[in-house]
């Protein structure tokens, strides 16, 4: 198959590209970075340099492909002028139009946990909006909406707090188990969906690797970095929001992230996940903890 992969050589797109190539598929990787071209080609894939903001580029790149993996590239949350909703909607609309104009009939879209609603989920309401945009495609375009849970690598955001305050601090936590996921397991699931022989018109697939509480996560990470007494503490929403804004984050985005975290803490974020709970992937938090320790020691 001829498959287009967006996301350059990111946490998901790189292992996805490697797996697809190993299985004999022809892969074109879209990247906005000219510096990534040689790295993409070193893997054995083709590089297409451009952005999802460019509809003509997307349409040209998609034309002739059998399937496409689409994701919304991350933007700078510290950009005070960023309208994250407008940016995300535009990317979704460009994907929709490019697929219509190129004639592609198979799409896998990286959505998110929380995309089942546009209320009470904070910044993740963006994915509810994009899923609805893409659902406007004709029914002969088969779409799998991948809804991964919280990424392991989001835990890197706590490195500085651990070093300066000796704790992990957020507005969620406790002993209730919650799902986490490795990008490696997401990539494996995306690869399966891209090449499925008879895809259904619309499908939602949740992806998770482990189900473990925040307190257990702190113990695992603490052990890995030589701080076996590491604690995960819960702070008020207002305190977390104040800290994010003081660090320079766009206030609207910060507010959306705080609401998202609160929804995770209350369980609202996972309501649809537990109604459609997946088989857990292979990569457990204990394995990620080794990578976390390496990063922790380097910073």
C-alpha cells in the first residue's frame, strides 16, 4: 500500500513509519522541517515538505495514496496570540478537503480521550470538533478515530517540579487507577487500522498501555530516579492555573488544560473509554520509567 504519514518523525509517526516500512508498504512522511528530510529518507520513506495549513500541498501529496494517517501538529502553547480552536478547526477542514479532492478512501485520525463530548473536558473539546468535521466526509471514506489516553511522555512536564520542590504536583491525583499510553502502542494500533482489509465506514478505537493510579506512578518514577519517597500531591485548580500563566502560557490554553486535568481527576474524561475499554498494549509504565530516569538525569 501507498501510505501517507503526517507528524514528521514525532513520538508516534516515527515508530509508525518504521513498522509500515518493515511490512513492505511505501510510506511518504509529511514534515514542515527541511532538516528532517534526510532522516526520513534514511528510514527508507519519502519526504514531503509542507504543512497542514497548505491545502494544495496536502491534496497533491494525498493524491494516489491508498491510506493516510492524520494528526493535528502541536503548536506553541506559550504564543499569546494563538487561537487554538481556530488553528485546530482549520487543520481539520484542510484534511477533509484534501481527502475529498484527492479521492482517498481510508483515513486514520489521531483524536483523543475526551473527544466524545465538547463539555467539561477543557482543551480536548477541540477533538470533538474535528471528529465532527471529518464525519462530514462521504460514508465511502472509511475513518478510524484513534482515541489514546494520557501519554506517558506528558509526565516529563513534572521533571522541574520534582527537582525544585521534590514532588509531582497537579490538580488531579490519588489512588484511583487511570489509563496511560505509550506512543509505541499507539503507533502499533494505527498501523493495524491503516492496513485492515475491510474497514468500516466509521470506527472509534481507544488505546491504552497501563491502568495505574497517580500515587503508584509517583512510586514507580521515584524508584527509577532514586527518590523512592516521591509523592504526587493535588493542588487547587486556581493554583495550577496561576502557575501556568506565570510561566508564560497562553491564559486561555492554560485554562483549558486545567479543566482537562480536572475532568481526568473526576473521571468524566474516561466515561466513554470505560464503556469501550480496549485490550491494554504491551508497554507498561515501569518500562517508560527507565526513559524518564534518563531524561531526568540529563536535565
